[in-house]
C-alpha cells in the first residue's frame, strides 16, 4: 500500500487572540450514553461543559433497540457473560477489561433505574431476552424496542437538573488543542452564535461515537461521521482495530427508506430468515441458526443474496402471535407500516449494513488515551471489551460503565490541576485554500458507495487497493481546502477515517471476527493474534 496522505494538523487556521475563549474543568464532547454518563459522574466534583454537534438526543444511543446485556437475572453469572464476550471477541479481547465492565454493569443499570429509567417488566420482574452469541437471556429492554431512547431520556433528565453541567447543542468540535508535550488543553469548536471558539479544559473527554456514515448502507444516524477518531488521529493519539467494522445482519431494505434497524431480538423471539425462494437458510450455515453470531449471519445473508441474485433476504415473523408482535416491537411495527408492511402478515425485506465501529482510540482501563489530559469512552474508544466481534447489547453496557469511569478519572485528575486555566497563544495556519467548487455531497456519496462495495462485509486485496487509490485521489483535492462549515469538516474526517479503515483492513491478512478476507479465509493466530495500531 502506498504512503497515506498525512492530513493537516488542524483543519482550520485560527489565532487564539482573535477568537472567544471558554473555560471549564471538564469538557465532554458528545451527548450519547457515554458522554452523558461521564458528565454526570464528573459533575460531582467539577464544572462540566458538554459540546454536541446536533440536538442533545440525536446520536446512536437514541436509536438503540435491542437492549442492554447485563447480569441481573438470579440464574445468570458474570463468568458466563464474560465467557460469551471472550468467545465472540476471538482472541483479541482484554479479559480483565471485559470482567471489569461486566461486573460493574449491574451497579450502573441499577443507578439508571434509581434515576427513573423504566425497563420492561412482567409481574414486577425485569424481562430478559436472548441475542446472538449470548448463552443466556440477559438482555433488558425498554418500551419493547426503544431501549436507547429510554436510556438517553433518563440521562438527559439528570443533566437538566444538574447545575454543574452546561450543554452547548449544535456546536461542532473541529480539533483538539494539544501542545508540544502531548498534552490536550481542550478543543477548537464552531458555535452557532459565537463562531470559532476555543474551549479550554483541565481534562477533555471524547465521546463522539462511531463512524457508520462512511458506508452507504448503515444503521447509524447522520451524526456518526467519525469526527472524534479523525481529531484524535490528527492530534497524534494511538488508534487500534479499525478494520473491525461490525455489520448488522438485518436492516429494513426498501428503496428510498432510511436503513432502519430490525433488532436482533426479533430473531431472539423466533424470527426466521428466508431467501428469495422462501427457504430458511441459517441452519445450513450454523448450529445456532438465526442466533449465530452476527458476523456469521451477515456473511450467510450475503451468500444467499449472491446465490439467488437478489438484493435482499426476508425476515419472517408471521408465526408469532400478532398481539405479542405488536406489543413487543411497537416501533418496528410503526415504521414497517409506514411502508405498507404489516409485520404479522408480510415478510420484512432486510439486508446487512454497517452498524458499529469496534476499533477506536486506544484507551487503558481508566479510559485514558495516549494523549495526556485526554480521555475517550463509548463507541469511539477501544477498551478491549469487544475484541474482533462485539456481542449484541454489550455496547450500551460499555458506554454506561466506561463513561462513568472516564468522568470519575477526569474529575479526579482535574482536582490536581492547580489554579485557573490560562490560554496559551496559538496561531495556526492550516495552509488550506479557501476557494472551492466542490460538491461535498457528491464526494461524500461516492465515498460511502466505494466503502460499501470495496471495504464491506467481504474484503480482498485488489478491492482494498482500489479503494485506497480512489480515497487518496479525493483526498488530494479535499484535504488541501479550508472549509468554514461542519459539512466540509465532516467530509474531511470521513475521508481520513475511511482511509484508516482501508489500511487496517489491508494490513490484517487473515479472517477474524467481523473482518472477513476472501483471500485469507483462515484465522491465523501465529501471525495475527494481535492488534493493528494506527498512529499519525
Ligand atoms: P453516540 O450515542 O453515537 O453519541 C455520540 C455523540 O457525539 C452524538 O451526540 C454526536 O452528536 C456527538 N458528536 C459527534 N461528532 C461530534 C463533533 N465533531 N462535535 C460535537 N459533537 C459530536 N447497542 C447496544 O448495546 N444495544 C442495542 O440495542 C443497540 N442497538 C443499536 C441500534 C442502532 C440503530 C444503532 C445505530 C446502534 C445500536 N447499538 C446498540 C450501539 C449503541 O447504540 C452505540 O454503540 C452507543 O449508543 C454509542 O454511544 P456513544 O455515547 O459512544 O455515542
Ligand atoms: C439490535 O437490537 O439488534 C442491536 C443490538 C446491538 O447492536 O447491540
């Protein structure tokens, strides 16, 4: 692979004398489960500012459906959940981190319940569901299929009554401010009223979520453009495991519709996958059939689509009693109905799409990145919880636990930073040309399409090299520009993140977990039971 284009250190030119300054003990970037959990914990001893680029509740968290995997059933055990998680991770999990997150989970979920979260119950007992790869029904849910919405709303209620926490909505973090000693001092941001603003913090927590938007087919909302990954990379943080992009097997596939997720718990409740000819196919691919691990289900669907020359397969839940379906999956019922599909009578057209970034900014068990005074938590972080494949419903759990850890650790460190923050002068020139006739949307769509075709569920050297060449060509005329709105910065971030995914996928010459190389179909522990690190 050729040498990658090294991006500019900062996306924009700025002079600290010219712009407005804001100060806070703890800066949290992102308002999903991880960012909000971090903010709530940190606010116990510190002032906190949350910066988020859209409205506070627009994020992956709010769209989560299936639930939270947590050991709360009296018959379940931490060790069993740990074993399932390690099995899915195929040799790349950090067992001590897995143990820590799973053991802490019940405490964090109980805290949410104390804050008013309502998880679904029967006769006053929590209901537990099963998902692929879990050996036990341990997934709790809310409002049938709107768990993320309940989690997000509960945390927002806590934030709103907390006097130590301020929130800037529609405020875009452009870059981290770092010094020559590898210390982070906050961010350069774009505020809708103040314009470019320097936010100085004793400690900064990145919780900007995933990057599903680099793919044409994705379950992720528009905000998931990988900004935090790109910012951290430009600032010199170590990233790892970026080749491990998880594809969710079942997204509603209707031309013109957003790729709405059809939760795995539909299969947990007995949903069957059928091909174009109406044949059930999963039993021939895996002994656990529809409840095989996600990577197996996604790859099997792809094979069936290829074999039947069809754009999708179908999910069949017609055998489940209508009343049960409608109360169990009210949101799915509503969305499908809006496209003329009655889930009790009709087959649901589905196919896989990009869902979750398993890799991310490398952090230790205290959520600390390789840059001083910079923490990361949630989907953006790579803690070692998921290894090469994430078990369903393990990420809300991770976000809750590690958000709390990041908030605690950052606040503790902030107490040791004496005195008030003094901004140092910075004058950065990005060197980018400000004139441009680029159609940003067109380039973005081309990138997404390229990633889907060449860097999707199945990868292979020739196609990865083609992807790399195209991205490099686009970078040549996009990265040398200086934009003044989020759309341009997002495109630059997506190009950078896509190029890092491609180079990591190219480097790992084996198949493991969600990374499936058709030219290297075997898992090769001797050479590749290790992480691929990416550093600027
Ligand atoms: P997010 O919730 O994505 O939050 C990121 C935040 O960062 C957003 O508020 C965004 O606006 C902000 N941000 C991003 N860039 C910037 C920037 N430049 N400046 C300022 N702010 C920025 N997991 C489970 O465990 N169980 C499930 O049932 C489940 N279902 C899912 C269903 C769907 C459809 C999806 C998409 C994911 C699902 N997941 C599920 C995964 C899980 O929801 C996410 O991994 C998790 O919510 C991520 O939380 P987070 O706080 O890290 O990031
Ligand atoms: C789902 O509900 O299928 C998504 C669960 C997850 O991604 O963890």
